[in-house]
C-alpha cells in the first residue's frame, strides 16, 4: 500500500491516506512523512500538535481560523471515532471564496485532511468519545484566533445531522457571520 493523496475540490484542501500495515499484532503507520509528502508537493513545517476528545455525538467545533501572522495550515486525523470535517475558503478575492468542502474522517478509514491557511475549519462528531489529533504550522494565538458561524446561510454547509442537536461552545454559538468576520485578503499570502 502506498501513500494516497486526493484533492477535495478546493485549492490545497487534500485528503491524505497514509499506508497502514496490519498483522496479527496490530498495525503500523507513518502518519506524517515530510519527505514523502514533499515528493507530492506538500511541504509544511509543523510546530504544534493538538488533541481533542468529544464525549458525545453531535459536538461541533468550528468554524475556526487564525489571522496572519499566525495563520495555520492544519493536518487533521481521527484516532478514535469519526467526524464530518469541513473546510471553508475565507480568502477574499479567491475564485472559491465562501465555498466549502467536507469529508468523513475516521479511525477506521485512517484518512487525514490537509487544510491550508486561508480556510476556516470545523468538525462535527459522528460517534461518542471521538478523538481528533491535528498538526498546525503556527502556534495558537488568542489575539489572532477567530470563528465564523457554522450555520451561515452565505456559506450553506449541509451538515449530516440536525443542527438543533449540536453541542457548541459559547464562542462558536456567538461567532459572527462570514460577512461580519475579520478574514483574509488574497494578498496576505494565505493560500495559493
């Protein structure tokens, strides 16, 4: 089995399936190999790993992003359970501005999603006790951290569950719309 990379339809948003070698003892997988990904055009320097656990189905985290100079590329994977993972292009001036793409990421499928800077990111848990690990290219900065409403009609994300059942943080519940949010300009170097 070899490394597989698939575009998810928005500039730079990729689904990555690392090889997984299984036998009667369990499995082994290189979840990040800079050299192999560089050979496929992905060259990033990650500086921080994050790990979240959501106890229930229907926990929504997002849509989050950080402004320059702390904008982040993210490599997201699930080590337990599954999520509906969403990326939204928030680069003003982009031909895909306000467009979104989504993919189910799961521990069973062993897939990952690469979300470039200039995109808002969020995920909805599809199983209880879901654990998500993601690498980022800039550290967390509270003064640069921003959110956009998950149900903004100008974006129009089609979530796989009824939004009235979502569990959200107060910050995500009170997030501004895309029109009201402080977002990226294509000239800021936040994406191709």
